[in-house]
C-alpha cells in the first residue's frame, strides 16, 4: 500500500466520489485503474477499500460532460426539477391529447351523421305506412 494522503486532505470512498461527480462507481474505479485518479487502499471492517483524495478528483469532459458537484447534495433545485418533470410530461402526453381531440371531433361528426340518418329513416318509415298494394298474381287471377 502506498500512502499518498496527507493529514489535512479529505479522503472519499469510491461511492462518495461517484456521487459527488455524478457518475457510476464503476466509472470512478475505471478512472483509478487508468491512472486518472490517485487512490490508496485502506482497511475497513468489511475488507480493504479504496480511498481517493478529494483534490485528485477531476471530471474528464470527454468522458462525462456534466459539471462537478461541490457537495453530496443534488445540484438541481426542487423547482427546477418539477419544471423539468412537467416539461417531460407535456412532451409525453401531448400526442395523446392531440389524438383525443381528433377523436372527439370525429365523434361529433359521426353523431351528426347518425342524427341525419335517423331522420331519413323516420321519413322512409312514414312513406312506407301507405296501404300495401296487392301482389301481381292476385290482381291477374281476381278478374
């Protein structure tokens, strides 16, 4: 084990560093393996773990375009998050609303056509209530 820490420098676990950088812990481990971050092994109750000096954490723009967070708290405010969620919801829901409006218009058109057809049916029923004519064979043989 190589001790690279100083007494005044804050040491972070892989999980803490990943949360601070906004990346997956495996990304931090890969960056340690590639030499991008310095780390040392330290004993813990569950076995050795890697500790990273806070000063060695640098976000590589080619691998992660996101900004480096300075604390473990979320970088986005709740209002901004709600606004983003609302915009995402609008993008998802708007095609369904447009289709619903089209269906409502079509339903209105079909209801109007149905009323017209029912009126025509009533008119035809009224015409057909005239007394039925006798069949051709009864007219011929009744002479």
